[in-house]
């Protein structure tokens, strides 16, 4: 006998009244992994010379983004933008927070360092960061690794929405001493620490991440921000160290032997003549550092899997900017610190099966790190307040529904180096040179200048760049660089 309409209605209503955990997915956890100066082609799935089985796993179980950009071609502004969803020129961090004297071999005395810009500079406190949005939604956030947005207590992560912090505060360190050109730089919460001096930095950040996951409550969603310093060059005044990337010997041994390791040069930054690593040794060291980082990522993924939360954890991996030194940015032109594609287009992997992110997919949507804040807040069940101007857009429809990218244009400025992408066209404007125009849909390597062949397109892209400049200039000013 068929059930009566009355019973059908009751069963339907009962289904809608089941507990949240039975009818809706729990808020996703977030694992945000950022490498430092990793090349566009430096993934095992693209380059068989590299050993990255765990990043390859993310690519196989998630989606690899081919047209993913960061907001600046070097460390500090890129990191400020990925945590705010706002252009560097809008959030106030549009250049590096670092000191220049170590470039010439000078070690700061403590009293000098205390009043240097690297020590006193930091992100404007009016800016709202990703962990602050998530905290309002019941998330606990932790960061283990590179901060680079200020070292005074008021700028440190635990005063910007993170509950836990262990890592270094500036642009780079010696992987073992944890000093930046002789200055101790590792912090726990808001206090300088040398407790782990001598231990390899990647292993320390992994250790802290695993301990955080062990403490995490199943009922409380989390953001785990894991910004490694690998494979950034080592920040040491010793040319033999500074000229390469430090890596554990066991990971160096996974790559072909190099002989000789060092060479003598008569023209160096300081202290000529100097001993530096050979290009072959530098490439090996770089790759070994990437492989060590990959192993650490593998252990974090395994911990999430053991806890039964991996599939409802949004895992995002990308590099903070283009590669340099031993990196491979092919087929892109340029490298870190440049506004060519090799400085701003980076590898990116996204895994979230429970959120509908396809496995084993490649997505060529035009997307960027500016999208992270609005997209992650959306996934967590929140919204961005209307009074906060976001330069990022919600990327989930483009990743999960094959929808068009929410982004059609993006702009970059590093001092007097400028670039703009509008649709598939890319403008590059460098000091002392006529502007260049490229069609990235046909010329990803930026080899064929179309500025003379397509003058109307050039004019249109230049106009969009000028409008962007006007918008940034009219934005509410933020420190530390703006005059207000």
C-alpha cells in the first residue's frame, strides 16, 4: 500500500529538521600553504627532475591552476595582499619591509637594528586580515613560518587574528641559525626565541603544524597558515651560504652529485674575492629544499587524513612570487622582482573534494591570490562587510561549476615597473622603454610585442591601467608608505 500524502509531508518535514551535522556539511577547515620563490615549473607533475610526490598528490586529487597570479613580484606586498584581498597600493604594503645594509655585507648592531625600517615597519592596523574574518565565524587560526608584515608586537600575528604563531618575522633567514644576516629573527607568539637554534626551519614549521592539529578540537574549524621560507635563498653574510638555499644533506643526496660545489668569483656584493656555490650546486640545493618542504606537506596531509578531516579541508598551495636562482619558471619570461609573467604568475593547487573541487583537473581561469579572502570567507559561511573594498572575487563557481572567471583584469606596480592584464592582453611598462603588449593566449612567453600591430588594444589597456592608478590614489590611505 502506498503511503498517504500526509505521511509523505511528515517525512519530508522531518528530513529538514534533522541536526545540522546530518544535513549540511560542517564548516571546512583551511590549510593554506605558501612556498617562497618557487618557480612556475617546479612541480613534479610538470618537471620530472623534481621530487615532489605530495604536491603531485594535491594535483592528482585536486585542481591545478595555470593562470594564477600574485599581487606583487616579491615577498612582503604579496603576503599582505593574500591576507587582505586588497591590492598592495590599497592596503599600504606596496614595497618591501627590509633593510638594505646587509646587501653590502654589513651586520647591524643591536641598537641600529632596533630603529631600522625592518624593525619598525609593519602593516597598517586598520587593515582586516583573513584570520580576523574567520575568528568571527568561530575559527581558530595559527601561523607557522614566514610572517614578513612587521616585527613590533602590535604588528605580530597574534595581534592580527591568529591565536598561535611560531616563525620568523622578516623576509628571510638562515635556515639553521634563524638569523637574518646575523640578527635573531624567530618568534613564538610575541617574544623572540632562540630555543630551536640549529634545527632546520622547515622541520620546525612542520613540527608546530602537526602539534597544532593534534590539539585541534573536532567541533571547531581552523585555519592553518603554513608559509614556508623554502626555497628562498639563505639570508647569511657568508657568501658560501648566501649564494644558495640551505637544505638537509639527506635531501641533497636525492639528487645527482655535484662537483665542484664552490667557485671563486672576483666580483661579488662585498668582500672580493669570494667563494660562492656553482650554478649546478645551487640548483641541487634549491630542489632539495623543495623536496624537504614537500615531505613536510605530506606529513601534514597524513595527519589531516588520520583525523578524518582531510576531504573537508580546503587545501591551497602556491608560491608567494616567481622563482629565482635555481628555480625554473619556464615557459614564462622573467623571474622574481620582475613584472614579466615569471615574476607574478605562480604554481597553484587547490584540493577540496567535499566542496566540489574536481580531482585531476587543470583550470586555466584568470585568478589570483586576491581571491583568497573573499572565497575562503564565503566557504566558511561569512560575508565581507560592505564598507571594506575588496579587490578579490569569489572563485568557487570558476573552480567547481566551470563558470567564467570573476576576474578580467589585474594590475601590478613595483616602483616604476608596471604591468596590466586585461582579458588575454598583457601590458608591460618599464623605465626607459616603450610599453610592450602581448597576447598571452598565444604568447605565454611574452616574446612577440604587439604594441605597433595593435595600437587600439594598447591604448585600451593603458587606459585601464590609468584608471586603476586613479582608483588606488583615491583610496583611503594606509601606512607605512603613503604620505597622509
